[in-house]
C-alpha cells in the first residue's frame, strides 16, 4: 500500500489548473452513448472513476477512443441501441458510474450485472433500486448492495420524492425517465448539483426545473457534441482550503468549474477568514468556469449547519483540514458521509488524530479543533486514507500545518479523481524549486 510523506509548509503559493470535473465527465460520457453521432470531450477527467464509466460503456458496445491529450471520443448508439454486455460491468470505486448507469440499464431489453470494488460493494443502492423498480425494472442485490443484476424493461414515468438529497439518485431517475413513457419528475428535499440537467440541454435534450422539482419527458433524441469539461471544483477545493488555512498563502485556480450548485465552499472560506476572489470568464454547455483566488489571512471558527451539507458534500473532508492548525470546524447533519467511498466521519477523525489534531466524532458529523492541548502546531504523524481519495487529500493538506513530516498510508488512491495531486502539492509548497526544475 504505497505511502506519501508530506513535509510541513508555512504556506502555499501559485497558479494552477485542475483536472476535468468528475461529475460532469461521467454525465457527458453517458449522454454521448445515448446520443446519435460523435461526441468529442476535451479535458476529460483523468481519474480512475471516469475510466470506469468509459469501460462500462465499451462493454455496452459504445466505441470509445481515449486520446493521449485527455480528449475522449465516443460514437453514440442512440436510445435503445446499447448492446448486451458479454460479462459483468465493473464500476470500480465509482458510485456515480453504478448509480447513473443503473438508470440507463433499467430501460434496456437485456439483463446486466454491475460489480464494483470492496468499497463500492458496501455502498447503499436501495436509493436507486426503489424508484427504478417503481418504473418497472427488476433488480437483484445483496441486502441492497452490489453486485446488482438489473433486469431492464420498458419503463413507465414516475414522480419520485427521495428522502435524502442526492444528485446521483436524481440523475439515475432522470436518465431512466428519458427512456420512459410520459414525464418523470424528481422532487428533492434540497438542491443538489444539476450537471445532468445542464448536460441534457447541451446534447439537445431538455429537463424542466421548477424550484426543487425537475422533470424529463421520454422519447427525446440527443445529438453528439463537442464539449469541454471544466476543471473540477472539488479537486480545486483542496488547494483553496490549503491557502485559507495557512496565512500568507495565495492560490489561483484557473479554468475551474463554477456551477453555483458546487461552489458553496467559497462562502465557507470567507466565513473562516480568507480573502476570496471569483471571476467567471466563460460559460459553455451551461457550465460557467473561471478563476478563483484565495488568500489566507486568519483562522476562524466554523459551524456547518445541516442545510449547508448538500452543497458541500464532497468538500467536507477538505473543510475539516481548515482547522488543522487553528480555529475550529464543526459539521452537523452530515450522516451521508458515512456511506461515501469510506465512512468519512470515522476515517477523518482517526486520520486527524493520527496527525496530532484534536478531532471528535459525532453520529452525523465531527469537530476538528487544531493541535493537541499546549501545542502551537500539530505534531504530524500517520494517517490511513482507508481507500478513499478525498481522505488522502484532506490528510495531505492537514499535514502541511504540522511540526514534523507525516505519512499517509494508501495515498495512491488520489488517482481515483486527481492523479497528479502530490506533484501539484510539491509545486505549491515549493514554487521556486518547481520553477528551477522546469
Ligand atoms: C455526485 C453526487 C454526490 C457526490 C459524488 C458525486 C454526482 O453523491 O458525493 O461524489 O456526480 O452526482 P450523492 O448523490 O450520493 O450525494
């Protein structure tokens, strides 16, 4: 299990871009498969998760060509034209792949088996199985967990009201709805990322949103497109947090996705005491993108309320790292973190304690409160990523604030969403050396 060593740093400084957005890339690839004609996706997300989506699509007969420059070309098959796969489709570590694809497979006239790695095999799937069964499909699962055997059929439209806000569930139902007779709607308890809705419009389709309700009508036709995947805000989050947590830092992330359903972190960083500047430079396919600059000024106290959680769900591990060397971060109403790639509440608290940071677990959240009593900086130490990319990155950012170097076990898991993470960390910590080396 490869480890990474993270040395203490006083500050981070630099200008960078981040890899393509994982959530958007999954959706573009899936819709490209259902569209007619060729789709070219530039700046495609390079992590293993989106590779899993591409591999599953190949299994369904979609021609996918991955260029060395991050461009992916897909030849759409059109609705109803996917091919019965020769074996199980492997979603790897990717919940988005399994849940969104389940929505599409529920409508195919053949059974499909979907499998995943050990982490994905522990994640709850009833949240997609229940609505898709109401639409007419039949599922076999083990106590609501993968592997899933999906018996697709002709679907009927439903009105779904999930109990828990989830863009994956919303998207699975909408993707199934595209194949159903009639109009399918999802009424969410809180707003979640709306990339599926925006992507659908980009492919010439339509989703109608009214408040927290979104509807699609079956029988639409989608057209292949040339699309650009903006930088992943959730990857940028780690650098923005590092800049906010270490006074004297300045980080500028260019070409990063600024869809407002993803950027709640920016307000949180301001509340913590950082200076934040945002400039939307362009918008394509309904997705704004631009430049975010964060300068660290002082450490503060943050209380993240339950209603803020859906807008911050993937940023909470990074937000925890804000309080690594001072201040305090309390998160409530985030029980969903327990069913992510790891139990992120237990994993975060264990890892932060291993680095010498005060951390307490709550049933639905955590409290992180700087170095252990009497110390001005955390000691540093050892933290286990527990197979979770966002844990590895949160621990790396927290470790910057430490007195001594720290070891992160299983750090190579960053490749799920951010293969170049540690090289970029090195450059931001040590900009002069990086300049000299180039
Ligand atoms: C995602 C939705 C979120 C998020 C995940 C990506 C998506 O999951 O945590 O990383 O792309 O739709 P939930 O839908 O389970 O909240």
